[in-house]
C-alpha cells in the first residue's frame, strides 16, 4: 500500500473508531460544556494523542499486540472499569462538596482545572486506560500491507488526524452550546455525565466476569 492510500485508510479507520460513543466521549462532552471550548480542545487533543499512540503500537507490534491483549481481555476490562469508576465517583463527590459544576474528570483540586495542559494530560491518561482500542487498530493493520516506514507513518498520521478532527468538532460545538446553558443545567449535565460513566464502568466490569 502506498503512503497516500495508507493515509486515507488511516483517516477512515480513525474516524470509525473515534465516533464510537463510550465513557471517554461522555466525559469529553461534559468537560467542554462545563469548562468551555478551550478546556474541551485541550481534552480532545489528549484523546487524539492516545489514539495515535495506540495506532503506532498496533503497527509496530502487529498481530502480537492484539493476541496478547485479547488473551487478557477480562483483566483489562476490570482495570478500565476501576479507573473510570474512580474518575466518576471523584467527580460526583466534588460536585457534592462544592455545590458547583466540576470542570471535567479529575482527582485533584478543582482550582487547577484552568490549565489546558492538565486537561490534555488528564484525558490522555484516561483514554490510555482503554488498551482494547489497540485490538481494533491491530485487527485493521493486520489486514493491510503497510510495507515501509512511509506507509506505516501515513496510516498512523491518518488515525491521529481523524481522531483529532472528530473530537475537536465535538468539543468545540459542546463548548459553545454550554455557554448558553444556566449553571443549574450545566450542573445537572455534569451529574448525569458522571452517572453515565459509572454505568459504563459497571457494564465493563460485568462484561469481564
């Protein structure tokens, strides 16, 4: 596969995987609504960076990565469920303590939330708790003929660009919509988002049984 075809394939694969709604999507939208477009953009780039890293690992490790992770799927699901559950509970407790909307998923002092760098790092870490995404990328990469560094680089770049584009559109739209909402509504959405993540975490945990 030549680099141009690899890039287009990476764009398609990255978009298909990015648009799947999960816990990270819920947290991302809630972060943008409560924290605004600037906070959402930083968070979106963190998610896209994790997707890019997953694509690179999948290409480099090949089918071995998917096979190794698939054999430990139950354990990985439990780890992901535990992390997401902790993030959701911490956010709910912060909402109860402060009586105000918290700015995104965090396990630290909310006074620190104004930093885009912290939002970026936080969502990069949260997305990295879902290594099963590597299996998706590996399954696709294994069917492709990515011969040479140029094609492999183009495929990974396509994945990263598609993920960034989708999540940026999502968070910018959510961020601007959030500006039109009252604090009470934003707080309600924040609570609903955390409860939604708890439900997803529970589903992951039960699926690991």
